[in-house]
C-alpha cells in the first residue's frame, strides 16, 4: 500500500522543525504530500530524495509498499525556518494547509497560504478560533477561507483550550504552535481523533505528556484495540524544547488507501487479497471494525509495535499488521456517531459496502463529511441514486438500503452510468470499486467515474494496482 498520508505529512513537518537529519522510509509520493514538502522547502528546509531505492522485498502477489520514496530531511530547528519568497501553495491538501498554518502562526516572519478551488472553500477559521485569543491575527478571505496571510508574532503564548470538534488537523496544528510557545500548553480532546502527531512528537523527544481518562466501551473485534470513544485526553506540551531528529522514520501503509482494496475483496465475488505492512493505529480502525460487524471476512496478522505494557518509546511507534480479506456477504448495521473520527475518510467506501449488503445501514454523526474535499454526503447520495441504489440523508445521518449484490442480479438502468466525483479522490475510488462489483455481477454494468485525476492527491497508482490484481478498470481520456 502507499505510505500513510497523515503520517507522511507529519514526518516531513516534524523533521523540518527538528535538529538533525531524519531519514524517512516509505514517504507517500502523492500530490498532497508533495505540497507539504515543497512548502517546507520554500521555508528554507533542505529535503532530498534517495535515488532509485525500492522498499519492496516481496516478489509475490501481496500488495506492499513499493513505489514509496526514501527522503532525507535536514532540520535545523523551528527558529531556522525562513520567510518564504513565494506563496505556500497547498493544492488540494487540507492537512498541509492546517498544519502549516499552525506552525507559521508562531513565527516572526510572514507567509501566505493558498490552495486549489476545493481547498479555498474549506474553513480555516476552525483553527484560528483557538489562536485568536492569543493575539494571532490572520487575514482570511471572506473571514474564514484561503488564501490567508499570517505571521509576525514576537512571543507565542501557550494555548489552553478544549477542542470543539474531533479534528486531528486542528489538534495537530495547535500542537505545532505549542512547540514554540513560551510556557505550557494544555489541549483537551473530548473526542479522540487520530493520534499520529502525538506519537511522532514523542519520537522527536518533545516535552509532551498525554493524560487519558479511559473506560473502553467498544468491543474489541479487530485484535487491535479500537479507540475508546469515551476517552477524554489532555495533551500537555511545554514549548521551547528543541525536537531531536530520530535517525529513521518508517511510514506504514495507509489504512485509508487499503480501505478500497478491503472493500473490493469483500464485495467482488471469489476474491482474496493480502495487504502487507498496513498501519493499524487504533484511532484509524473504525472502517475495519464496522466491516467485521457487517460480516466481512478480514483476518489481521503479524501485528507489530503493540505492547500491552507500553513504555513511552513503544507508544511513539505506529502499529502495523498484514490484512487478509476474502469475499463475504455483508449485512446492514448501525454505525454510531462516536465512531466517526476513527473512520472519517472511509465513509465513502463504507457507503459502497452498505449499498452491496443485505438490509439497511445507518451511519450517524457525519457532519464533518460536508467540509471534506467535497460535500461527501451529497456526492455519495447522488452517485448511489444514479446507480438506482437507495440512499436517504437526514441532517448528519445517511441511511443506505443494500441491494444484496452477492445474491441478486443487479442490472443498471442505463448501459453506462456516469458518476460525478466532484473532484474528490475518495469519492472517485469508492465508485470505481463499486463499479468492479457491479460489473462482476453483470458484465453489461459499466460505471464511468469522472475526476479520476484527483486520485493522485492520495493514491497515484491506484488504477495500476487495481489492474494488477485483476480488476476490470481502465482510464479513458
Ligand atoms: C487528517 C485528518 C482528518 C482527515 C484528513 C487527514 C490528518 O481531517 O479527514 O484526510 O492528517 O490529520 P480532520 O482532522 O479535519 O477530520
């Protein structure tokens, strides 16, 4: 699988802020991560690529981390970052924009951050509402959007706040700001979101303490402890301590990219796929957990980096595992709102699983989906309706009545159904995967998905990898 996108962004940014050289193995080479890398280079950080070295030792059928890059980042500390001569263009990447804004908010110099049409419609004020009380005064387009101009702070003050939405981007941006703040910042997180930043900050020896108030209320059916949806966590970080570059960071395969292969193997008959070295961080396992509840045949093995008695060092590592998936008939389930953060990018894929299942699937607590790369609730609903699949939306709940794909013969009304993916990579990959199952059901069923070029933001060789495992999919101009 391609390297994890969230972890790749963070590895580049923290390595750029640290003292010393960091080798990053398996960095995702996609448009989003390239945007972060180029912005950091504009901030004066030297980043080089090791030439021609493949990470792939397995020559068998398994899908592994092959084309991911090996990079060296030469950090000289946060204070060595320089005023960029040019606009910092984050392209389509919300993670680049939010994380870099958090970092630059503590700098004395000024910078302008911009993005593509989709990113310019996504709110940035959700970060600045926590920073404005500390005197940070960004100039934002229409009060909350990119482009934004920022910087010029002499003395960054520590943050004391309680997060109001389960956003890892906002949490991470605030942690980056807090690294340079003069004093102790306390960020409390009532709903757990992905914790890659916290793990990586520990790896870089930041002065970070994590206080958890834990009572596990989710059943553990994935072998990986799924996140405790009731966990109240407090992140206590003392600013001013230099980050120390670890020698090497190994980026695991991206569970959010793996989700499309897990979906494909589950809903296409007679399939079996083995995915190697995928990140199985508990804060990202909601999709796998939900599919298992629906009856999917998913086996997790070779789990690494999870110890019951975690020391600080072990807590810093990202758990990985191999995942084997076989075709299965799914049944509809109700997915609770508390699970949303642990599968926030996987709802489009889950919607396709739900559309193939027996019975009704209800997904609750989806309000964050409206402000992703597209309004994903709308995009899912419109696409499924085009395929004559039943989907209802009420406020932040999506209900899908499954078409029993494995048992019934589904014939699409028109010969070629065109799906609008609204320039959103995950919507495009989800409908392509549904198309595979529909065409396996009846070869006359053909789905044409637009915006396929958007897939390059997270998974540049998605189509080639699908073709390699026998998927009947091709690009048309
Ligand atoms: C991400 C966090 C999520 C996710 C996005 C990547 C990150 O966004 O949707 O694709 O890397 O922190 P939010 O934290 O805003 O929910």
